[in-house]
């Protein structure tokens, strides 16, 4: 079941990144400028932000098995419509539909695994669910370029069709049936406030990540989003039947994955954005070879996977999160030392270490998040986690873009790589702040999960 859910996660994460190299070809097909295709990417991300908060209620109301299978079917149908789109408005509409499917597929799939997994197997299950978030952003750009060079861009979406059909069939066979709670009323104020807040925050992030976008609109969207989020949180605390409960935030091991964990995710999400740009603009690499350098990160991700459980058993969550978090921040900062005549072996070693630390930190954070959460609060905790995760990933690109702009303002135009070096140092500082939150964990935090795994 964990492998099935991980496969659907991979489809969702890959579709968020794979179309970037295909934008020029898609623009020619739709007879528009490439920059206008940003609406297709933005529509997908914004739809995720709006509908992820309601996923927990939908799963409780109609049953996780039914919703998960329906989400896969919706995502697959939307992929077909994306491939068949003849105009940009048709493509954007299909991407919105695909975002709705992804918004349900990811959190509901994780909830299915969390409910079916005993504590003694939680580390292994979470490690399986973690790899799509690590692998897809790295494989997406080069895979998209490969498809565009040798096939039609529409195959980016057609490839989802057989995978989606198989995944939907397996979901109906493997996921246990759970009865829906027919008496759960829908919290419309909570949905509208939180959905609008996340829409505005994601919109601000999208605008800030685009060099041609203005600061004023992004600032207005960010302030409006923050105000709506404050009102939404106030409502969720007071409503008798809120769309999701905030009680999991009082669990320290869960809260650290939302606050400190979000800073970590912002830091690592900026790397696939900044590094290819530095290699192309600063050092003259072509787009394919710039994207290929990220494969060293992918290699580190894979190399760490077999060791994750043993490391957590041996050293414990708190020590791993702190020490590994420092290594991750140092690896990000080391990217600032890259030069045009650098040794490829040195660059690959830095990126490999970055991949090792990313994989370890993702698994540790994602596991400890649910280690102490009661089963009755699991749907709300899962929804909060998915919302925070998606927002942090989106804001990571924004942090990278802002850091790049600050680097340009400080360094001038003498060295085209200088703004990126400054940006990597800033992003490393953001990741380092996340380590401070991890230091507040108890020394034995999450140990009962690791000890249970040892007994098994």
C-alpha cells in the first residue's frame, strides 16, 4: 500500500516540475508567448493550496478508500485533458482539474498509509512515502527536456494514463473500506477563509518567483493572505465542528515539523531553482547539462535510503535532526563556492552530500510528525502537514528568487555568478533557522517509534 501511495505521490510531484523545459514547445503549439504558460504552472499550484485543507474532511465524510481512488481517477482524466488541450485556456482549465485531483490524492493517500501502519513500521513506511518529494523535482526538468526533444510535449501528460489506471485499480483492491461519517457538516467559513488565505499566499509566492512580476501586487496578495489566515485560524479554534482541528499543533513532535520543518523545506526547495540558473547564467552551461548536475543530489537521496532506519535507531530523532540539519545548511552554503573552472568531482561531491542530508532530514521530519499524534487527530494532523508542506515547497522557490534579487542588488553586474553565491548563503541561513526549532525537542523525542522498530 505504501508503494502504491508513493507511486501516486511521484506522479503528482513530477507533474509540478516536468513541464518547465516544455514551455517553449507548448507556447508554439498554443500560439502564445512562453511567459504566458506560467499560468498553467500557477493554476496547478494555486489549486493545490486551496483544496488540500478540505481533503481531511472529504476523506472522513466519504471514506478514504473511495476518495483516494476518485482522486487518482480525476488526476488521470485531467492528464488526458492536458494532453488534448488545443488552446491555453483549455490547458489552464485542465491543470486546475489536475490540481484538484492532486490536492486530494496526496494527503488522503498519506492518511491511508498512516492508518494502516503500526508504530513499529512507521519509519519504513514514511521513508517509502518520502522518496517522491526528493526524486521528482530532480528528475522532472531533464525528463521533460528528453520528452520534448524526442517526442511531443503532450506525452508528458499521456504517460500518466496507464500509470493512473493501474493505480486506481490497485487502490480499489488494496485500500481497506472505511465507513464515511454521514453526520459531519461541512465548515464553509473555515474552507473559504483558509482556501482564500492559501490562494493569496501561493499567488504572492508565484509573483515573487517571477522576475518580471512587480513587488506591489505580491506584497498586497501576501498581506491579504496573512490577514485571511489569521481569521481562518481564529474560526477553526472557535467553531464547534471545524473543517480541521488545530490540536495536533500542541504536540511538540508534530509542531516542529510544521515550523522548523517548513524552514528546512524552503531551503532545499530553492536549490533546484537556483543551481541550474547559476550554472547557465553564471558559468555558461546549457540547460540539459545544468539540469544533469542535479543527478548528484538524486544519487545522494538514493544512497541514504537503506541507512535511514539504522541511523534513526542508533542516534535518535533529535540528534539526527540537529546534526544532519547543520550538514544540510553547510552543503547549501558550499554551493556558493562553485566557480566556472571548478572541478566537476568537487561539485558532485557537494551535491551528493546535500542529497544525503536532504533524504535523511525529510524522512526524520515526516516520521516524527505522526509519532505522538492520537489516531482520532490523524486526519487533521495529516491535512495540516500536507498544507504546510505544499506552502513551504512553494515558498522555497520564492525565497530563492528573493535571495537572487538581493544578491543582484548587492553585487552589481561585474560577476554574473556573484548574485547566486549570495543567494546560496541566504538560503543556507533559512535552513539553519529550522535547526534551532529542532533543538527544542526532548532528547528522547520519537524514541518509542525507533525502539518499536528494533523489537520488530
